[in-house]
């Protein structure tokens, strides 16, 4: 597995190992014992265990016992039965005590296609109990494997440190900020909002005289989610990510897509809508006038019938009444059509203005991941 070899070399060239500060301290002692491979060849399983040990050695407050030291403590006929431990909690507690550590990590590491699975449990020697267990799928991709393994180990050994943070950038000052309904201060905030579990968190920003802003923002493990908000428009302008403790800017390899100021919507639709409504009013007025003139002609014919004077001389009146009646129908038809068209144009104009002010969201990933921008 050349990829794993490369990963291990990359890690060892720039990251502290089990002999670094974390291992040399006076933290909780822990041993990684008997990782059983499932669907893996021995060489791949050994390299994955080396990666696990490397990441365990970096966890704060832990003192990882070297594999050779664990084997030495468990050697000899005295511990024959413990070395045959089937994996129940009672015998694992015995293994931890024999190895002279506070905690013991054991479990299965397996292959899942091109990816891997970790099924690990943490046993507390003092209380003789299974303290925690994880079952994680890890990406086999070179740029994701170490980060996924680190996150899994934090969940297992130090879940309170399995957190990320949010940095808000809001131009307006004095706005109240809430995270998941909990007040955290007013803008400008003194620093990032810390100790947030990875996943979605609802950000609410309120200020008198402006519309409230609400958005669910994704938080990543050991990363700062930088969120830019335009409170005047109540829109999310952009999101990017950076490593915790890094400089206050988007990291190299992360693409932050910010939304340019929206172009003002064209007034053509609104002008056409008002023109159509004006035509509807004119049509309705013309229809009413034509209807009145048709009614006058009809009254004249009825009067001639009642008086018995209806004759060829009234044909012109009849023809005139028919023309006015036709004009009435045409005018009312035009008015109705123009009214419908104007209403549709008003709706389209409203939708175009809403779209012009919709946020374009950027999701800047970790190094090597391209941001994604979209409007909704």
C-alpha cells in the first residue's frame, strides 16, 4: 500500500509522534493493544496501526505506551491467560492493569472497498468498564485518511475536545448573536465562538431596525468556520474554513466565493405591468361607454315597438346598437386580458427582485477542496 507509506512519511516529517510532548507529559497513560485486522493484509494492517499510534501520540493529555513496552509487561507465563483474552471487558481490564496503564484501546480495523472501518473501544482500568466505543468509516483517500482517523480518536478518547468554532464577520455593531438559541454576545464579537460540536448550528443575528438573520452553519472538527453576513440585506455573503490557530484568513487551497453586490433588477417588467393595468382600466372604461350607447339604441327600439311605429327607418338604429354591443364585448375582453397580463408581470418582477437579493453561499473546503457557490 504505497499510499499509506506516503501518508506515514508525510506525517512523520512534520508532526510530533508518540515520543513528542504529549507522550512525554504526565497525562493519562494509554495502551493500544491487539488491533485485529479484518479483510486486510498484514502489511496494510501494520501501517494503519502505525498511523493510529501516531495520531494517539498527538492527543493532548495522553501518554501513549510504546508497543514494545506493552509486550514486555504482558510477556511470561504469568500472563498466558490474559494474552488469550477474547475481548470481554473483565479480561481487558486485566490486560490494562498488567500493562500498567490507565486506559486500554482495542478493537477491529477492516477494509470496506477502498476505504477502512474502525471499531474501537476504550476500557478504563480503574473502574473496569467499557468507557466508550466508536464505529467509524474512514476514507482511503490520501488527503482525508489522517484527518478522519484523528477525528475518530478524539471521539473515542477525548470527546469534549471534538469541537470546532465559528468566526462571525458582521459590519453592523451592537447586533445580538445567538447560537442554537443561546446568546453569545453582541457584534463585534471578541473572537470565535468556540467549543461547538461538529455539525450544523443555527446562527441568529438580531438588531433593531433590521431584519433578523437566521442560517444553519456547518462546523468542522478543529476548524474555524468563517461566516460573513450582510445584516442590512439579511443575507449570508460567504463561508470559508481554516485550521484552528491559523491566521485569520482563508487558508491556502481553500476557495472562498463571495457574492458580488447584486445588480439592480431591470424596471422593464414593472413598467410593462403598470402599462397592462392601465390598458385594463382604459378597456373597462371604453366597455362601459359602449355598453351605455348600446343600451340607448336598445331603449329606442323598444319604445318604437311599444308605440307601433317600428319600421324600415329604425334599421340604422338597430345596426348602431349592434356595433356598440360588439365594442362593449371587445373592450371588456381587452380589459380582462390586460389585467391578467399585468398581474403576471407584477409577480415575475417580484420574483426577479427576490432572486437578485438571494445569498450566494460559498463552501470553502479544506486544503485542496474547491469551494462551491450557489444561490437560492
